[in-house]
C-alpha cells in the first residue's frame, strides 16, 4: 500500500485589501466634511456610478483645502508601503510615483453606487467622513474577480475552507466607519449598497495611477 502524506491547503493569487485608520487622517474628518458640504452647496455634481447621491468633480485636491492634501499624502504613504517596484536597483532612485484623483460622495438614505471598476489606476481608496448613523447597512461590496467562473458549475459548492454560515461566496462586504480607509486594486469590481441611516453618508474616493519618473 502506498504511503499516505498529510494534505495541505494553500491560498494562492490573493487579492490585496488594505484597511487602515491613518493617525494623520483622523483630525481631518471635520474640515473635510466642511469643505465637501460647501462644495455641494455651490456645485450640482456629476453622474458616474452614483444612484440618488451627490458625486463631486474629481478635482477635490483643488478645492478641498489643506485637509484634502494631507489626506492624499496619508493615502499615498499607506499605498506605498504595500507597493513594490521589482525592477528598482538597491539604493536606486524611485522609477515611479503616484498620481491622485480625488472626489467626494454624499449619500442620503437609499442612495447607492453601481458595480464598477477604475481603469488606468493601480490602487483605489475610500475614506469615510460620516457613516450616516447606520452601522448595519450601506456596505462597500467587493466582487470576487473570478466571478462568475467560480460559480458556474455548481453555484452552492465552495472550494477550500468552508465559508462561515451566511457569508456570500462571491463578495466581501465592508461596513463604513468614520475615519476608516479602505484600499483595493483599481481593477476590482465594487459597489456601495443603500444605507438607511438618519443622516447623510459622506465619503472621499481616490484613484492612484502610477507614473514613470526614471
């Protein structure tokens, strides 16, 4: 009889997801909120993935004041810690730098964002200024990039470890919290579910492309 070896399970080709509360960003919540509300009062907003909510232009670094610039810096520093230039020589100058597009979203109860991605960027980030007073709904939804291939043969069969009871097999849901930052690859499909809080949910979205400098 052939000898039996213990089987091991490895998780390969993982999708990076960063959740953070940058210390430098926490004092920015109040001034960011003030800047966003002032912008909405003077600009009608634009239509992108937003349903019912207000979406600013993508030039928040121009009108968001010092707080927007400090938030951008904290976001770039967080992304840089998890980004690796494999061709950079030891002690060599950086070959790439991050760009930044930033905009604000204000979502009353019932507002949402359709499933979408952000072409031409490396990382995408969201920073929550106000959760709208609802800690039970309005989640950020991240879609498994292998969907629907991983569900086509047997939609109720999961591979690897058994998922927790009631957990969606093809999505990750992240609950917004004021002061929280979530960062993910820009190619990852994502959406925002409606919330039912008494207030308006205010968030800041950022896209970070990389630009060659050397």
